């Protein structure tokens, strides 16, 4: 019984594992279908829509826009309504009858109030301009982040292309050495070659297989870097389109570094953002100076209310005659006074009280700052320092752009020269290896010379690849600074 149950559990476990593996396979296939091979332009477009950093920057721009809208709305008059409904217990003075009350009294109050600033040293106007410049600067900050992401994607894209070619070269090297291993093995079996020669070639093959594994790992890491920039959870199913990146021998840099720089500073968003921040700080100074100005405001209010103590006479008092009031004259005579019947009263209705208790008010209020513990002076000084710092930020941004362009220009020139030199080296090493291989096949050179020649060729091809992609990337950077789209 126990054995049968165990077998049943094992079968269920196997079925579950097969189902899980099938689900993973289907998921991987679906992931591959979701994203077809992507060009550089497609990668950039995808990142601009999905990158978290860009979304955060766009939200900051929305906050700047809300701040601008609020500062514009501050020019409008305010309007506030107030309604209260309360019961008072104990000894209190009713605000409508001005009488003391000891019983519970129902009170209601309705009011509308409004105020508007007429003049405050143009602080509100300058605040609007300050927020306008801040909003424009934040929009260019978004463009700056988009440009940075685009350049990072271009770098990651080219790194994948470089890794792909490195893998191909490593695979080709393995193919050549594998053929040589097979050939040498036949010679050893026939007694025409020493076994040590075969062992040396096999060691070379093992080394090249290791190089292939390292190249494949680097390719996987390159894909991972790209998918992280694209905000994709996994690299599986992601592939790129391999463009033709042939580099000619002609000089491809037609503009000087200064010409590229002069174009860049008129187009780059980080320069425009820094310049708008300077204008924003200028208005911050104006706002601070406005704190020294008198302030004039207009206020108006309208209100009414109801009190449970308010009563009106229904039947007035009636003359009843004279009666002694209990006092006497100096001569001892009683004093008689007229007396009246008590009047009949009733509560004044709600609507009547609302009409009768209406109160209106308006007034002008002038505030003249005399001494505020140096707060205004400190605000002005801080604003001036912020303005100077903003000026330095513009200069810093321009210097950084100039430095980047000069570095990219020098790297591109150096990369082109290195590529042309490496190209000649590869051609020479191919001929050299071909000649060495022929000599090795007839036993004129040993395996050390053969492997050395082969390794030199592999290194020359690796140097050629590095020079090629370094040049391509730097030229793309220079194209970017000239306002050209990033594409192949």
C-alpha cells in the first residue's frame, strides 16, 4: 500500500514538473513573440516610453506646471463661504440680541468674504515669471534625460554588436583549430607526427573554447544592460537587428570640434535648462526685493444670522390704571404709578432674521514693512547668490559639453587611425598565419610557432573590432551633438 502511494506521488510530481517546464517554455516563446528583433531607433523609442527615470522627470515637469498655474491664480480674488449651526448652554451673550441668556440658545451664521491683493511690490507678477522659467527649465531637463538614455542605449546596442562579432570570431577560431586537431590526430595515428603536437593543438582548442565561453557571457551581459535600459524584466526573447557598419578609409569627420560645439550649445537641452534657470533666479531676486514694498489689499464681507432669543411683540402692553408702587413721599403719602399688562411675544421667523441681521463690510488695508528682523535682506542676499550660482552652472554646462565634444572628436580621430592601422595589421597577420599554417602542415614549424601566429591573428582581429566600434560610437556621439538622429 505504501509502495503504491509512493509511485502515485512520483507520477503526480513528474506530471507537475513537465507541466511547469512546458509553461516556462510557452512563456519564453511568448516573450520572444512580444519583442521582434529591434533596431537602434526602435530601442530608443521603446525606452522613451517605458524608462522609469524619464517618467519621474515628466512628473516633476507636471508639478512645475501646477506651481505655475497656482501662481497665476493668486492674482484672482478669493471667495469663501461660512455656515455655522450651534447650540449654546449656560450664561452667554447672544450676539444678535445683546442679552444674557442662561437657557439653550440656537444660533446660525451665514457669511461670504473676499479679498484681493492690489499691490505688493510686483511680487505676484514676478513669481509668475519665475515659475514660467522654472517650468521651461524642467521641460528641457526631461529632454536632457531622454538624450542621456538615448546615448546609453546606443552604447549598449553597439556593445551587443561588438560582442556578437567577438563571438563569431571566437567560433571561427574554434573551427580552424578543430580542423587542425582532426588533421593532426590522423597524422599521429599514422605515425607521421608526434603525440605532443596533438596535445599542443588540443590545448590551443581548449583555450579558444574558453575564449568563446567568455565572449558568449559578455554577449549575455550586453543584452542584460540593454534590457535594463529598456525597463524590460528579462533579457530572454530580446534581440537586435545587425546593421552594416562598414568603415571606409576616407575621412568621415567633416566638421571641426569648435564647429560641432557651436552647433551643440544652441540645441542641447542642458544648456537651455541652465539658461532658463538663470532667468528664474533673476526673477527670484525681483521677488525678494518686492518684500521691501508696502502692501495694499481690499477685503469685503457679507453676513447674516439667526438667534433663538430674538422675539417680536404680537400684542403690545395695555394700560391697566394706577396702583401704589410701595414708595411714599417725604410727606408720608403713597406714590401711585401707571401699570400695563405684559406684552405677548413670539420668536422672529428665520427669514425675517436673515433679512434684518444682514451686515456688510469692506475696507482697504495697507501694510508697510518697517523692520522684520532682516528677513527681507537675507532673502535678497540668498537670491543674489542663487543667481550667481546659476550663472556658473551655465558656464559649467558649456565647459562640460565642450570637453565631451573635444574628447569624442579626439577619440573618433584616434579610432579611425587605429582602425586603418588594425585593418592593415589583420591583412598582414592573415597572410602570415596562412604561410605559417602551410609550413606547419608540412612539419616545417612546431606547434608553438603555429599557436603564436594564430593568437597574434586573433588579437589583431580583436583590436580591429575595438577600433571599429569605438570609432562608430564616437561618430554617433558627434552626430548627436550636431542634432542628428541616432540611427545606423
